[in-house]
C-alpha cells in the first residue's frame, strides 16, 4: 500500500496496532461503522472506540479471536469479521446475529468462505437493527426528560453542591 501506509503503521505500532487493524480502520473511514461517529474527534470518543465482531463470538468462534494468532487461512476471515464501532452501537448490537434474521436468507454458512460482500451485507443489516434500537431508546430519553421537566416545573431546582 506504499510508504505512507507503512509510515502510519510504524507510528501506530507503538500503541499496539497491527497492520491489519490499521487497514481495517482505514477501510471503515475512522468512524463508527454503524452510526458514523468520528472516533478521533474527542478523548471520550477515542477512549470508547471498540472492536465489534459482526458475527457474534458466542455463535461463530471460528471468526473470533485475535486474527494475528490464527492460522493463515483463518486470519483473513477473522479480520473481516471485525469492525471499529462506538461503545453505544457495540452495546446495542450486543450478541445479536445479523446472519440469522427471520424472513431473510442466511448469508454466511459455517465452514464456508466469509467474503467482503457478505461482510458488507451483514454490516448493512446491523446498521438497520441498531438504528431501530437507537430510535426506541431515543423515545425513552425524551419521555424521561419530559417527566423530569414536569417535576422541576413544580420544584424549582436548587443545587446544594455550590
Ligand atoms: Zn456508533
């Protein structure tokens, strides 16, 4: 990939990045693959930048673990199953399996290849799922806000911490 990529890898090696991890993050645009949050914009975002297994570790151990420590033929597929995501999206997605959705065809078959096209489609499904959960949680946040505001309207806030 050239000198500039090598230079980048060299700079990040100090912080434990492998070349594969650097490439994965570059491909993802240095943002949460699911919600698009830029992960280098603040310390908190950077700190809560996580690796998500697109296909959950619990159900697909063959695609889990450190790609660097895998046998050569499994390394690529294991790397492909990883994406950089923000903590919130990772928590929302949890061990949900985008390969197993009622009414939709299975994309990856155990023992078969795990290709870039499969990866893309599984990421797309995960985005839809996470977006739905975010929308539901957003409604919960709005209702919670309104409940507190109604209370505060009758009990003016006095902060005893100052
Ligand atoms: Zn996110």
